[in-house]
């Protein structure tokens, strides 16, 4: 669980303007983002890259990860890399939409 928590905290630092907090215990973790719309885009971008995660929370604002207890360190690193790419793509798409709307 420490590796997952460390990875989520790094994402929280990198995307601080969009991440509210990191929640959970052990291999059940979530990243609370600024909106359900952003969380949905992150999950969709993750799925495109082969990572199956989901949203949760009252407004679907939590990007939830339920990692297997048998996951290897390499698999977990790969999943965190995919999640980082998904955050980047979802936030970039969000910024492009905002700029186009203005």
C-alpha cells in the first residue's frame, strides 16, 4: 500500500491545482479531484491506455483505484505511469475546452 500511496501523493503534488486530496487505506485508494467531469475524463483516458479504474463519491469526483493484493511492483509502477498520462491528457483537454469557450 505504501507504493500506491506514494504514487498518488506524487500525482497530488504534480497536479495540485486539480487534486483536492488523497484518500483510502492500503490498496484501496482514491484521488479527489475538482469535479466529477474531470474524474470521468481521467478514468476514460486511463481506460484508453489499458488501466481499468472508476469514479466514486457523491458527485463522482473521486478517481478510485482498487489494486489487487497480488499486484507486482512493476505492474503497480506501470499503472501509476498510465494514471499520470491520463491526468495530463484529461487536464490538457479541459484547458483546451476552457480556452476555446472563451
